[in-house]
């Protein structure tokens, strides 16, 4: 009986491993590339707001 489902177990294990690998890769790309760019854009926008306030205040 164990041999009967060996192929199915292998396929399920392979699919699970592949899904975990893809999820890990997506998470790594998000942390190393996407979030730093968003933080930089937010920093630049904040500086623009501060500069606009200084221009108006004078």
C-alpha cells in the first residue's frame, strides 16, 4: 500500500517545496529591493514638504 501512493507523495512534496522556495524568493526581493525604494521615496517626499513649508514661512 505504501508503494501505491509513493508517486503522489513525491509530487505533493515537490509542489510544497517549490511553493516555499518561490515564497521565500518573493519575500527576499521585497525586503531587499522594493521596501528600500519605497522608504527613499517617502524620505524625498517628506523633504519636499519641509522645503515647501520653509518657503511659505519666510
